[in-house]
C-alpha cells in the first residue's frame, strides 16, 4: 500500500509540474483570425455618407484590385448632429475601409499586407469644416481560403443560371491558405469582407485604435 500511495503521489507531483499547455488540443496553439468590422455598439461616432453614389462604381476600393484615386472634387459628408466622435476606422455607407493617419502608419509599419491608400475629403455638413488626414485603404492582399464546409451559410440560386450565391453568417477559413498575412480579403464574391490576424487585433487594442469590431473565425 505504501508503494501504491507513493506512485500516486509521484504522478500528482509530475502533473502539477507539467506545463498547462500539455494535453490540450493543438488548435489552442493556433493563431486566431478575425473578421473585421465597424463597431456599431458605440454611440455618437461619426458616420460618413456618399451623396453622389451614382457617380462612382459601387465596388470601387472594395474588390481588392488596384484603383485610381478618386476625383479631387469627390467628398464624403457627415453631420455632427448624427455623431461627432472621430474614430480610427470610420463608419460609412460605401463599405470602404476608412482609416485615420495613425492607423495608416501602423498598417504600413507593422502588418504583413498589401494596401493602397488614397486621400479622401470628408466634410461636416453644417460647418463645412474638413477632416484632415483620413484615407481610403484599398486592401489588395487576397487568399482563396473560404471553407464552406465549416462555415454557417445560406445558398441562393440565381434565376436563369446554375450559379449560386452564398450568404455567410459565420466564416471558416483554411488555415494553410492564409500565407501569414495580417490584413486580407477573400477571393471571389466575398471580397468585400476584411479579415485580420491576432497580431492586428492585439496591436489595435494596445494602441487604442477605435471604431473596430472583431469576430473570431473558425479554422479548418
């Protein structure tokens, strides 16, 4: 009995001394990835509107293709009565990735990605004052990484066509297709969505980059 008790005591001691990570699922060691969006839970933030939508392509700066700068007379408008708090990622009705100067600098200096930046004029409708140093970030890095089998989605048939459109509620990405990118989009019809690595999320939180939401995505 003394020998048995000693064995149990030794096992307990070894278990306490082992690193906590041993024995856990290997997926806990994976880097996490996130779908990036505007934080609409915030109250009072600036929201930019495009009043000349008929004059631009609806997917311009959203389709992960190299683009030309906007016409110098183009401007986005916001009403401070609707919201007056400036964020580093500005909400807008074009679906553009509108970033502040300090967020732009972090993207350029810290993240593995390919992005075009374009100056954009943003004007307050009442005072006609102009916001300085905001940019349209045209993210060019793309990966063919959508895993439909692990995603939650709905499929819709296009009339008079064999093609289907997928509306994804929760994304799952192929881990081995992400190529170490920090900020990227998916190829195909989901190109308007922006995704990021855990490095981006942590740095945005550390630097207090405002206006962003992060929804963790599955990996397979």
